[in-house]
């Protein structure tokens, strides 16, 4: 828990329009807590009466959400200090990037002439792998400034939101968003910007948690995909497609899995059910995490054929 974060109030909350259709008519869907950070407050996700999208409203303003992305936030962890388990953690992170490479390798022909943009790149280890394996020119954008990592040499790092960047006429053969879109405060504008930055034949690859999945049905208001208050939308397959369409994009391929392991959501969901909003101490669950991973391996070997927790969509200009 971050001691600087207090209970949300009228000054830190806003009621956004529906990110897809801009309607303001909605009905309560589910309430979540900050199960990851353990900070106070209950956060409401609503269903848009007009298009059916599930999004958070009211939500914290962009300034008020920033403290939740503190240095403990998993995507922004720079290094770990778990003793002997550090090497397992590094293996898991490397595996995540290898899974991302496997997904994009099937849809984009990357080589030294190609240009790749990763939106919400975090510490940039995926781009470092793309660059070393393909020689492509790599650019990353993140609202946290994590440039300066040694592996980012040769990778262009831009700090801020995508829409605030000036790329001029630069076009990309591949744009990726790994668990970024569901955090975005202006997803439609971001997707429109991506659409306009795709080179002819270019692909946009997006991974997000999947609302219409088994893990949501099991964990409900403790589903890790809620990730209140950071997640601004909860996307099922249909509404992910609708959002793409209103931004001038069209899906050419949809997977009921992602690079991110579904096991992580089943483990976290189980912990959240027990903790009931008290937050997660990574150091105390790291051994159970790896033990559970080994014990459930036979199930998760088949996760790409099941609809457990994640989805990935490949799209192009409509
Ligand atoms: Zn709507």
C-alpha cells in the first residue's frame, strides 16, 4: 500500500463519456477494489446503455491515478531481489517477451528495414528483443520514463502519451500494445493515432484481458482483469472489435490467449479472494506462485485452446 494515496473524493473523480459511443447513459456492472495495491476505495464499472461497453465511471482523474503507478507496479519493476528466485523471475520475463515475439512473428515480416513501435513499452525489454533478433528500428512510448536501461541502447524511447508525441510522417510496419489499451484514458484517440501511423500493410497487435473468459466467471469482483482503479475499460471480444472499428481499424485475427500467462490471473484471483482488498505482497507469494505453476502445468499447457483470461487481436487499417 502506498501511504500517499487517500480515499478518492469528488475532487479526484470524473465521470467520462463512453469511450466507444460517447453516451453518458449507463448502469452499474460491478464494483472492484485495489486488490493489487491495497489502497482504499471502491471503484465502479458500468455498462453503457447504448453500446454495451463496460468501463469505469466514475474514475480517478489522470493526475489522481498517477500515484497508483508507483515503483511497485509490476510492469514498471526494474529489478527484483528475491534471492535464488531472481533467476526464475528473469526467466519468466524473458519468456513473456519470447511469447510476444512468437505472436508478432506470425503476422509481421520484420527485418533491418522494418519499423516497430511499442505503445506502453514499460522498461522496453520486448523492444530490445525485437531489435536484437530482427535488426528492426524500434521505438517505445510510455508515460513512465524508464529510458536509460542498458538494454535500450539503439531503441528510441519517448516519454508521455502517444497522442502527445509528434512522429511527423513516420510510419510503422508493426505497432504493439501489450496490456496498454485497458489503461488508456483516451483509447479511441490512441487507436486513431495508431491507424494513421501504420505503413501500407502494417499491423497493429493488441493484447488485453478478456472479460468474456473463464477467469472472470470464476473470480467476478476479484478478477485480476478489473485491476481497479487502473483499468478504464473491461473488453470482451465483441467490444474490442467495435472499439477498433470506430477508430478506423479492422481485426484480421483474434486469439483467445496472449503472451501474458493465464495462470497469473488464476493465481492472483485466488490470492485476491483471500486477501479481500488488503493488497498483494509479491515477496510473500513468490514461492507459492512458482509451486502453483508447476502443479497446474498440465492444464496451462493447453491454454491457447481454452478461453481462460487473455485475448490478442491483429488489425489493420479498415
Ligand atoms: Zn457506449
